């Protein structure tokens, strides 16, 4: 069944772009925990950080690169020797390392940020990619603010970096300005006008400033992109990035249309979402697609009646396929704190001792009122506890 579907690579940047969300800094043990969950989830590439940004960032990229197998581990670098060398130093022990080099290409960035001519942008990009390619075979190049770059110049840059050794060319909509048709036109232009484009995978990196990150990523895939950059819960700079769970389930649910798939284990989507939300303190809205608490809740009588007769009347996905627990009986008033802590962990929550103590108190009160305490009740208590603490 997988054979006839084009495989789209999932490049997760929760630990790099996601960590740039205001207030979402993570420490090393938290990053390791998320990296482990990303491996379980089956992402193809983990962007673990920006090694030159700080000693902490360097350390976490190095630890993740050293400890985890089963996914490519990527580190970000600006287009200069020091950044690229530092990235390689962090990545060198990875089973499958990737260096990700970026340089802005749009007129606004060239003029106001970099003060560089078009020629020197190309020169620097080529030099950066060559230096990275000297260290490893897997090199990604991003022309930052590509969505606002003149298409002729973008094609020129892309051709030059592929010749220099870039194996993935990522098209970032850095400021969330693109629309689906715009994105599709950019990818189509690259495919039609860059003579060596077949030698690289085209990737997209969409921001959600207009709420279009997932739609723009899907439009890019439809036009031929082979990699999507995204984050768990869509966290990231400002309004965030393309949400991994949404884009993955859109490709899977509508595989009749996209004829693509990913190797994501969708049953881990909800646990991964909970882990990232509890580590970062960035809570998921109840009506968030796929992983929100209400994503599969049916309230209207007509809907409930339909659901009882045949779930597919109102459900395009099954809750268990994205990792929501069946509403099984799990704990009762005789259950102890250890059982609760264990259940919380299985549900994807990370709680410290004080939080467990407090949730346990609430759990006992609930267990007195209700014979059966379900997984969803426990999730609800924990989410309340985390919300109140923040
Ligand atoms: Zn970004």
C-alpha cells in the first residue's frame, strides 16, 4: 500500500523554531525527552537546535546527535565558517547528520538587514554550502524570506546552491506572507525553471501569521515539494509554524487526493502534543484540530445519534488513530499516587512531584463522586493543574 504513494519527509523543528516561541525555552532533559518522542513518532529529520547560538544549544544538539538513532539530526547555521564549523562539531557523531545553512534572499532583507548585493548573496550561499558539504553529504540550504524573494533571483540562488552540493532546498515563508496559490506557483516555477532541481528535495517552511501555514504546506506538496518543516502543536516564532499533526493527518485522511503519505505513527500524535505542551507551558486550545480536547467531541443530538448508528457519518478520522485513549475505566478511589503518576506519564504528561501531589488530591475528590475515573478525566485534571500553575 505504501509503494504507490509518494513519501513526504517530515522535518520537525519543535526544538529549534518551536523553542523560539516566546516563553518556550527548554532545558536539556526536556529537549531529550522531546527528541525521544519525535523518534517514536517517526519523524524523518529532527532539527535539534542552532549550535552557535549558545553553549546550551550546542550541548543539546550534540547530546541528541550522539544518543538517538532512527532519524536524521540537523543543526542550523548562518552562512559563515564559524557557524558551519560549530554546527558540524555538534553533529559529527550523529548516525545521519545534516547541516542546515541559511541566508536571506529577499530585497527587503538584502537591503535593510544584510546590506549585500545579489551577487554577494549567491557567492556567500555557494561558499557556505560547499563548506558544509565538505563535512557531510546531507546539506540543506534555506533562502530566508524566499516567499518574498523575486522569483528570477530565487531560481538563480537555488540552481547555484544545488550545484554547490545542497541536497535539500528549503523554501521558507519566513514572515507568513504566502497564500496557497502563491506557494504552489513558487514551487512550480522552481520545478520548471531550475535545470538541476531534480538533484535536490524541495522543502517548505511555512509560518502561520495568516493562519495559512498548513494550507500553504499542502499546496507546496501538491506542486511537488517532498519535505515539510513543521512543529508539534504548530509552536514557533510569533503565530508559529505549520502544525505537524494537522499536515500529517490531512495528507493521510485525504490520501485519495494527495496520493502521498508520511512515515509518522499517528497514534503518537496526542502523546507528543501533550508532552510539548506540558514542557513548554504553551497550551493547546480545546478546539484545535486533531489534538484539541474537543477535536472528537460531539455535542449536537443529531450528531450523537448519527455517531451511535455509524461513526463515519460525522467522523473523518478515528480518535484512536491520532492517539486519543478509548474511554476505558482506568483508576478508582482505591488507586494510589504511583498508579496515577504512571497513568499521567502514559498519557504523555510530564509532572513534577508537587504537581502529582496536587492532581492526586483532585483525583481523590473526583473518585469519591464518580465511580469510574476515565483517562479523559485524568487528562482534564492535569491540564487544569498545568494551566493554573502558569
Ligand atoms: Zn521559521
